[in-house]
């Protein structure tokens, strides 16, 4: 028998949702393989309809990854050499990678210290005549302040592309991520809130022109067959992934509820174990639903790396999203940034820590996670004394 007080707690448990839906998922795979249609085809088209309906948007274009969804969105908007795209430096690399791949220049705008999302006042300072798009990232499952951002963007008619890769199911003033910006990009990477069993992504929009261009771009810009008006690439979604995602989609609301409950339990544990000085709880914005794709605390007093090591030594999965902000990444040296350029992002990189969260995480496991944080504090106090 496993001893629950010592057994590992993963950051994210991808197997658990497979175990709970095994029969349906296996049947969906078998059905797709038997159909012989393994790339795009009816499964992908059905998933596109279902995701669009879920988001309350008109169109969805399935693609190979969240990274490709970003590339498709920016390409459809005509982003290219000489253009600037505004984005936060505190995000996964793909947000900036898509901009650079198209020959455009990423222009960073610092984040809000409470939500870690892009600060619209910083965005306003960065808009120029060359700004072709703004990409807010709905980090950790909570939407950026889209009203404030739209007020800034609309003044200059700049389209807003949501990087909603971490925010499937999040909402903002009653609109779901995916139906707020001009185009929204989702990732079905296995550890995301709605995860495939491999790579996958989707771009969602209300604009028929964008939808049509993105659908063409993902097949080398081919429309009709062997006629290429646009310079695309292969960004197709596998039918097997789509079929499995269709099994999972009806469960996503329950999973989000479970994640929100887990987040509340973490909050309560942090308070009841008197750790709120050490661990700053995630801030929920009043304008929408946080889906907690990650439960990220800020660790005070320069103790983040020490706590990370302690939790890892106790086999508790945790992670730093993200330890190096994008403006300090080696491959972006040519942008000419230096330490100090985006202080809020830099501070976040030094203090954030993601704790285990997945729908099946138990209250008992959570008590162990926060209990180990308390044990770490006791150790520090003992060392200092
Ligand atoms: C996961 C992620 C991506 C990229 O998605 P992939 O499917 O891995 O290509 C882009 N942006 C953000 C913010 C992400 O979290």
C-alpha cells in the first residue's frame, strides 16, 4: 500500500482524466482510425463547431498547436516585416516567437503586479503608427483587463489578439475568452485546462474573413486545391486529437469548477496556517472567472528558490512560470533590452511559484503541500535563530 504522507504529488496529473474517461476516449480513437480520416476531416470540423459554440464565437480553426494558432492569427491580420506587435514580457516564449517568426518586432509592455497580466497603461505608451496588433496573455487562467485594453487599442484601431492558451473557459464581463478580442488562440497541450494527448490548438474569431484566411493558411494557403494566394504552412490538427478532445470538452466546466474549489482551499490553508506573509495568494479580478489553469503564489522575502527546493525534496511538483522574462532571453538580444527595463515582470520572475493543481487533487494532498510550506518557514526561522 502506498503511504499517502510520502507519495509524490505531481504538479499536474494528465493520466487522471484519461483514466476517468478511458472507455469513451478509446472508442473515439477507434472510430477515427476506422474512418481513415486522420487529418482534419469531420472530427476536426465537429470540434471546431463545438469549441466555437462553447466560446460563444462564430468560427474556430483547428491547428497543430497554440503556437501555430498565434502564427495563424497574426498572419491573417497581415503582420509582417516592419510591423510592431505589443505583448507582455512575462509569458511563455511562443507569444513573442510568433511575432519574430513573421519578421515583425515584439514590443514589450510591462504587467500589472497583482494579476500578472498586461497593463493597458503601459500598452498605451508603446503604440506607434507601426503597431499592427496587441497580444494580451490571459496568464494562469485569468483574462487580462480587456475593457481597459480595448479602450486603448480602439483609439488607434489596433486589433487585439488574445493569447488564451492558458485560459480555456475563462470569462470577462460575461464573454468567454475567445469571443472578446479580434482573434483568440488556444492550446491543447496536454497540461492545459483542456488538453489533448499530444499537440493541438485552435484559433477562434467572429470575423469570417479572418476565419477563412486562417483555414487556408494552415494548409499552405491553398484554396482551392493547388492554388496558393497566401503564403501558409502546415499547421493542421490531427483528427485523433480532435476526437479525443470532443470527449473531454463536455467535462471542462466541471474541471474548471474543481480547479476553482482547489484554489479556494489553497487560499484557506494559507490563511489558517498563517502563511499569508510568505505566500501571496493569487488575486482574482472582479470582472470575470479565473479558471486556475495554474495556482501561482508570490513568495515573499527572496525565499522562492529555497521553498521550491524544499517542495521538490518532498516530491511535491511545483514550477516557476517564468524564471526569465522574454526581454532578457538570449535569442532576443537584438531588441536591446537590459535588466531593469520591465521591473514588474522581473520581480514576478523572481517571486512566483506554481503549486500542484489538477481537478483530481485531493484536500489531503493540498494540506500536505501547504503543510510543507509551513515546515519550510519553521526551518528558516530555526536557521535564523
Ligand atoms: C502553452 C502556451 C502557448 C503555446 O502553446 P503550444 O500548444 O505549446 O504551442 C502559447 N502561449 C501561452 C501563454 C501558453 O501557455
